[in-house]
């Protein structure tokens, strides 16, 4: 209510209980001067109020408090605001409030430097878009208004400015790598020639052989290489057994076959890609049957060990038999030269081998004791030879 009362007091509106209303302002000047009710009224001869008298009507809102501007600073009026504006916009003064704004220095002839600056910027842009530094191992294809025109080699090259000619630079010697399966993909199960599944992970290395075909024949070169590699791998593994995919020689054959198949397919596409090599990183059975596969693998390894042991024993027996046969041949040659002597020698050697393992020896001959304890005699002789000799020296008393 206080705010409303101040508003009525400021604009000269009386309260309803005094019998006046908003219409009381109709005969007053809202800018602090006495107003005229109508043409028939006798208006005062002067607009200024008498000394000490309160001005008739509300005060000027553009003047400081009290409605008087004598000796006090006035706020900016609408006329003052628009007075500082011109066709080029508001005039910004300096620190003193009346200085001129920033202006570009003029040329000696009085002209503006703006055209010269614009021409210089355009010239630099044309030079930058026309000059290209191609690094070693890189090449660039130039398109004129979107159409291929030529291929640029490494070095400093020049073309028409953009957008007349554009250039795409690619490294043609860098080896690019495609991993199959890529990160986040599931396992790639491939069917072998013996109707088994194998989980293969491999990488393909390739580079750009023809930049023109590479840029304009293929939409997604990396994806194309991946799909061609997968098709070639499936076709090559289908020609091998499961064991071939696990052995080193079998893997080498598969890798070579995949590389050749990929190169033929990409050349038919005109892809401009050279396959550098294919490398199988992992060859495992499917995860669902990996335990059973390990059991089978262990059994096969044990069988191989048993077969190798049997082969070793057979070779040992055969070598012994061959040695004995060779010795018999030599004895037979001697027997043919002296049969009687050789016969006795063979008899003695055989008896020596047999009697050496017996504790008792029985001899049937005249004048010889039937039983000779030869082993006992031999043991006693051996014991007496190994027993140290003990000598007893007499003491000083002769005892």
C-alpha cells in the first residue's frame, strides 16, 4: 500500500476519499508545468511556479529529485541520447567523454587500407591452398571440381586453389593391419575338411598399390579387406584337417593359400590393394568342447609316447641281433680255416659263461676229485687278498 500511495503522490493522483481520481491529472502538465484544462480556462501567464511554492503537478522524471535542475546534475535525457547517435551508430568517446572512436589509418593518398588488407588475406589463402608438401612414402590424388584428374608424388607440389582443385594425401607404403575377429566380436568358428570346428584368430597386413583405384573403387577399404580375408580363410581351412590347423606346417600352408586367394579377389575388384601377409595367431577348438578336446589330445599324446617307446625297444633288439650275427659271421670265417681249434674254443667260452654263474662244479674225469669247491676257493682267495696284513711285534720283555 505504501508503494501505491507513493505512486499516486508522485503522479498527482489523489486518494478516492478526497473526491478526486486519476482524472485530476487531465489538467496538469506531467513534466512539472501547470497545465490547461481547456481552451476556455484562464491559464496563468507564466509556466514557472512562484518562489517557494510547490510546482503544480508531478515532477519531471528526467530531472533529479525535487523537480528542479538548478545547481544539480541532470540525468541523460532522450534528446541527449539520440544526439550522440549518427548514421554509423553510437559515437564512442575517449576518456574525456568527447573523443572520437578508433579509425583505421589512411594511406598516403587518402584512401583506406581495408581493400589492401583484404587482397592480401585472399592472396595468402590462395597460396596456402595451392601449395602442398607431400612426405616421402605418400601420394596425393587431385580432384578438379570433384572429378579425378591426376596423382601427385612426394615432394613440393602445386595445384589450383580451393575449391577449384582439392587433394587427398595417403601413405601408400605404410603397412595396415586388420585383426579378425576384431575386438568385441565373437569367435570365428570355421569348418575344417574333416567336419570339425576350429576357432581361428588371425591378422592381415596390406598396403596401397594403386592410390587411384583405392580411393575411387572401394567405399570402405578396411571392411572390404576383412570380408575378403574371412572368405579366403574359410575356403583354405576347408581343404585341411583339424590337425593341420594346429601344426606349424599346416598353418604355413593355410596362410600362403589365404594370401593368394585374397590377392586374386582384390585384383578382380580393382581395389588397388596389395596383401603383404596373413598370420594365424590362435587356433583352438570351440569353447563348448574344449575340455573333451583336451582329453582327446592327452590320450593321443600318451599313445604317441607308447608307440615311440615300442619303436625304441625294437630298434635296440634289432641292433643287438645284428651285432651278434656279425660276430657269428666272423667266427664262422675262423671256423672254416681251423674247424677243430675253433670248435674247442667255442666249447670253452660257452662252459666259461655257464659255470661262472654256478656255485658247484662237478667234473667227471679220471684222477680228479669229483667235487671241487671252486667258488669257495675263489671267495677265500679274494678275501685274503683284500684283508690287511696284521703283524704282531714282541714287547721289550720278550712276551
